[in-house]
C-alpha cells in the first residue's frame, strides 16, 4: 500500500515566495539542457510544494503532470508593478512595504545598489530591499517610506516576499530602461549627425566617433535587458 502524501500546491502567483523562485532559477542555470523532464518535474514539486525529492518520485504521473503544469502556468504569468504589499512576521505583526514613491529623488547609494542587484535573480531579494521599505505615513495613493539604510536591513525578509512583487518590479524597470535608452539613443543620434556635419566642414575633427560608439553600447545594453526579461519567462 502506497504512502499518502499531502501536497500543498500554490493557488496563485502571489502565494509563491521569492526564495522559491530563486531556487528554481538556480536549478535551471546549474543544469540547463542536461536536466531530464522527469527530474525537473520532481524538483518543481520539491521547491514549490514543500515535499522531499523522494516523496515527489512517489507522486502518480498524472497528478504530477497536472501540478507541474499548474505551477509553470503561474510562473509564466507576467506581473505588474505593485506599489504596496504587506508581509506578516512569525509573531503575527503585519508590515506594509511601499515602492520608492519618487525615483527622481533616489540617492546615490540606492542607485548603486539597485543597479548592482536588479540584474541577477540570486540577488533579487537585495534589489527588493532597495526598492521597497516600510511605509511610515500616508494614504492609499501618497505615502512615505523609511530612509534607505542599506540592502542588508530587509534583504532576508524580502526572500519571503511574493514573487509577483519581484516579477512586477523587474518588468517595470525593463520598460523604464527601454524608454530611457530610446530617448538617449535618439539624442545621441542627433548629436552624431551634428558631429558628422561638423566633420565635413572641418575634416581634422573626429568628434563623431565617440558618439557612434556610445549609441552602439546603449543598443547592446538594451538587448541585454530584453534577454534578461525574456529568459525569466521562457525558462518556465
């Protein structure tokens, strides 16, 4: 007689903690195409349903396929930026976190840390600790958050944040980056035209070379951002 296994399956994307998604991404990165579908399916149950690998191998194939398909469907849903979300600690205390209300006032420390952490899923909990902090005052639409004191303060807490928050923030920064890059490239292209005209008038000046190189660098950066976003969803 087979042993009955209780499996807790996440019902929606927001019920999946960031730490589980990070484990999943690491699994894909470490194994890639060398991983069999069977092993991947059992690891998905282990990561997202809280059962051991041995227990996962005991799950009937039909049930396993249904659960894995359901989980991958949740992970593949594109999320939107969440400006606020709440988390409850083991003692039962609920804290509401808010997204940076004014990015124009971002400090140098916030900018440096965000740029360093946001492009790697292994550090996404640290990126969230930059983007989100406890709300100190305000209402639904306007609020203030704690002053930034470094990502260490809330990094571990953010591992338990809903993956929806991280996915939404990444999509937001991807689109924001695309817009900023497009504006910058258009501006540099105009400068390049002016530089080339100046070069025709004065052949000894080569001022357009650096601008053209800057355009190429920004276009490459834009492509890298797109690859990062695409890999997040094509991996699942």
